[in-house]
C-alpha cells in the first residue's frame, strides 16, 4: 500500500530540507551517510553530495526539531559530523 496522496502516485505533501554533514569526501562516505539517513522512518529520499557534504532529505512533512536531533544522532553514530540545517 502506497502512502502517496493521489491515485496516480504523486504526493504533494513532501518537504525537502538540506543539512550540512562534515567528512563526506568519497563515494564510500556518501553511501554510508545515505544508508544511515535513508533508514530513518520519516525519510522518503536522501541525496548526499561528495565534497560539499550537503545532504538533502525528503520527508513526508516538514521536519521539526525532534527530527533534526534524530538526524544529528544518526549522522554522529555513522561517524560523521552533523553541522545543522543549511539556509535556503
């Protein structure tokens, strides 16, 4: 069963938020961070940029402070530095 909003599979209630993660310098690091963040329940998609450490997370709803804290803990446990949200 899909959690999308419409019968055609499109969903208009997602939010994309970008975070800064330190230490993403290779494809291996990219994969580790993407796998860790992607495993969180509210995450629908994750994009990780090598070098910049920008991590764009797509969630079903706008992330709140509790989600940011969970994301920070997850990134830390994966061995990387969480630097917070990136301003749009």
